[in-house]
C-alpha cells in the first residue's frame, strides 16, 4: 500500500517530534536515575534473562531514535557551514560539501588543502 506525500510528510514530522523529545528527555540525569531504578526493580521481579531482553530492546530502539536526531543536527550544521563558506570572499569553495567526500579525500584536503579532481562536484 503506497502512502501519499502528505501522509509521508505527516509521518516524518511526527517521528521527528517524537525523536527530538525522546533525545531531550533521555539525555537528562533523571532519565539515568529512572533507568537504574527500573533495571534494579526488573532484576528483582523478573530475573536476569527478562531484564537483559528488555535492556536490549530499549537499547536498539534508542539507537534509531538518537541516530535520527544526530542526522538532522549534522545536516543542519553542514548547511549552516556551507552558507558561511559561500559568503566569505576568501573561502575556498572546493571545501563546501566536504562531508560528501570519501575519507581519503578529506585526509588529503586536510594535508594539502586540495583534492585531485574526482570528476564530481563537492557541493
């Protein structure tokens, strides 16, 4: 079943809001305290196997939520930095879009200040 662009946009915005709130709330000291208490209670009530399973499931879900938040933050930072490079007269334009280059190209840029032309635009 195909979803329309409107439905996909709503779903994307809903997940983005959810991921942002989860990342903010789970990054607090209170989240750590609550998680510790829940693990201790789970160990006492359900045993080690059930507790390990619950921890594994929660960890897997948190990886996806936090990676989503990190990807959005990283993309926003890259856009802002590219904008700064664009408006600076002395900036080297070939540095724009460096995040899309290979690790070897980035190392070469760092060492030499330029990369051999790979035939593809940096930005």
